[in-house]
C-alpha cells in the first residue's frame, strides 16, 4: 500500500465496519454524515495538496463501502483515506455511542491496471445493493450510491460538524465564559457541503460525459437483469427499503 506503479493510478478501495456491524444503515442522518465527511475530506486534501486525488464512484451499504479513486501518488490516497475514515469513525462513535475501533481494519486498496479490469470493478461497485438482494435497482437504494450522481445527475449534499469548535464552545460554557449566551448545539457548528465526483478515470478520459453516463447505465442494466433472473430461478425476492431501515 506504500507504492503505485505510475502517476494517476486508479484504485478500488474497500473498508468494512468492525464485526460487520450495520453502522452505516442508510438513514437520512447517516447518509448526511457520510456525505459531509466525504466532501470535507475531498476539500481538505485538495486545499492542502492541490488536485492530487479524483473520486470517480462509490457505494455505501450498511456495513462496508467501496470507492474508485485515482491518485497522483500513493501517499495522497493514504492521506485522503486517513482523513476520511478518521472523520467518519468519529461521527459513528458519537452517533452509536461506541468506544474503540469502528473499522474492521485499515482500508484495502487494489490498483486497476487495464480497461477490462476497470469495467469489471465498475460493474461490481454498481451492483451493490442489487447483488445482495436488498433492492431491485441501485436507484432504489436509500443510501449513498454513485449511480444516482453519475446516471441520474442528482446532487449529493451532506452535513459537516466542526467537532473541535463545538467542544471548545462547550468548554467555555462549562467554565462560565459564555456570558449568558445559549448553550452551543450541533446545529451552530454544522455546514452543508456538496460532494462532487470527478468524472471518468484516466483510462476512460477519452469518453465524453454522456458516453461515460451511458457506459455506467449499460453496466447497471446488465447487473439488474442478471440478478433479476437469478432471483427468479431461486424464487427469491428483495429485502426492500422498509425492512432495510428496520434492521
């Protein structure tokens, strides 16, 4: 994980919650926290180091996530993932009242070395939520899924909470330094941020925006048809949004 073969290598990244816990169950609150941390980490690394990473796609299900990311050098990918998993782990610890490890292990990263492998990794990522028999189509998944941004052109916004400033404000209140001001709340230190994807990876940079969207739409259509036929043969259904959110 310390080196990559060339500049602007595209990576397939995976990270899992400890013990398979459903810490990322796709509620409105969790979705907003994930999107806020993702946007903050993207802004953080780009403000400090410039255009050194590109986020192409992601899929967050209840107990793990995948992302397809291109990095100029390996160190930039490591810096981004450290910031993102650190921010997100802190939010999950507060949200679920947990102490100790949040992630099963350090993130896993595999370089994607040719266009065939890139299409395979896109197909696998875009199949998430469908291949697990959760929903029939990625558009139905109530959590974060890049299909909605790439193919449906939906805007993704999230909430970033400045925990450091909130902590300082609470300490000032405890020390009676707030001079009669109301007690600080999360809302006072929350900023709405937008997650912006960076388009196709370097190996697909020849594709126009519409061609890239059409390619992803084709991959999703193939995946949906494949798993629809499998479930028909197995006489199975999908879990559905209501039962997902009741887990």
